[in-house]
C-alpha cells in the first residue's frame, strides 16, 4: 500500500514522504495511529499544494532577509566602507 507519512518513521521515511509499505503495516499500525494516511489522488494533490505553499513562504522570507541584509550593508557601508563580510 502507498501511504503519505504524517510523522517521521525510523526506517521508513520522513514526514511528507510518499512511501510503499506492506498492507498489514499500513492498516494495522500506521493509519490507526495517525502516523500515515492512504495516498489517494486527493491526498497527494493536497500534499503537493501544501509543499508549494511552504516553498512560497520560504522564498518570501528569504527575499525579505536578502533585502534587509542589503539595506544594512548599504547603511554600514556608508559609515565604514567595510561591508564585504555581510
């Protein structure tokens, strides 16, 4: 059975991974404990949507940090002209 892991599972995969496990392991352990859910078409699409959203948020955060660093560098450069470390 193919499942989507909701938590890290030692020897199986990390959270968000789509993995193939035995049917018994999935039905008797992973799914009842909420560790995984079945990888239906809808669940996989939802996972991809969440990953894309997370990447967009990470990109925006990185962009803000780069802009802040650039502004700090310009400010520091105008004071000391030694901004090569940032």
